[in-house]
């Protein structure tokens, strides 16, 4: 943010439940959200469809959160309009990502503009492909001998930390930076680069494609590119692709 500029409005984060299995758990998560002022609930491929009659009773009055919930087919679609996405997990995956506690994530989201927290299904948690969409990892510190939190409890802890976080302007701000691009723009950049690498046979070596694509996503999701930077990089990709095709 440029010195002297008006701080951006603080937008509460979206809560994204990925492949939730039970309507009662969705309702309990909505209740936890509304306790701390969060209302943007997004569901990715709920197992039993949506609406779910089992969600209402466990929401205990958070009916407006359920009524406004939106359903998406994929995690990428659910977070496309967000600029900072945290994924909740306790497991070490093959990803290079910043890791934050709920309190640290709350501070980062208050400075980021539009943000969201992704939660996995009740039994298995998030898959690596789900985690790869996020910009950072959120881990809730728990008893190492008993780390079992249910879905609503995890939502409650993160929502509480958001609610209690200090609204003061961060001590350090980046000059001439208008914040990260929406995630959907970043996905289009990743897709454009991937298309050109495929056309150039970059993935032709057996066993290379999956690891290379994951590394590419690590590289592009970590910096927090602005809209202008994403547009510039897409222009670079188009120019290099046109030059390669002209020489072919």
C-alpha cells in the first residue's frame, strides 16, 4: 500500500468446505461461522448434494448462512475470486508453502482483501491437488497425542481467531503494490504456461509431468503477484509462444 493511502476495507474470509460428507456437519460449521461474523459459505461437491435437510437443525439459527451458501464443482472455481487462500492440514505434503497458525492467518487475511480458508472432508482431509490451489497452509496447534478435531471445531477455531484479531494496519507495507491478483487470474496464467510447455514437449520425459506441474504451481502461487504482474507474465508467455511458432 502506498504511504498515506486509505487502507483497504477488511473483508471477512470465505469458508470453503471441500466434499463435506454430512449435512449436520455443514450446519454445525455454519453455526460456528455466524458466531464470529462470517457468512460466506462455499461448498465444493458436497457428497449428498445441496440443499441438505440435515444441515438446518445443527445450524441452530444460522439459516441465512445456509441459504446463501454457494456450490462449486472444484476448489479452483470456489476460490477464483479470492486473493489469499489458506488450506487447513496437519500433514506434510509435497508442497512448498508458508505455514501459519489461525492467529497468523487471521492477520494475513485482514491485510489481503478477499480471502478464504479451505477445509477438507471429515474423514480424509484435503488431497494434495486441493492443497496445491492454496497460497499457504493453516495448521491448528493441538495436543500431539490427540489431534482429532471435527469439521465444525476447526471452523470455530479459525473463525474465532479472525474475530479477535487486531484491526490495526500492519507495521510493514509494500509500496506501489495494490494487492495480489484474484486466484482465477493466477490459474489462467498457470494454464497458459502449462499449455505452452506441453506444446514444447517439456513433459515428454516419463514420470516428469506430475512433479514438474506441482513445482510450477509452487513457483507461481508463492509470490502473491499483482494483477499487473499476472498480465505481464501472460503477455510474456504469448510473445514467446508466437515467436516459437513463427520459427517453426
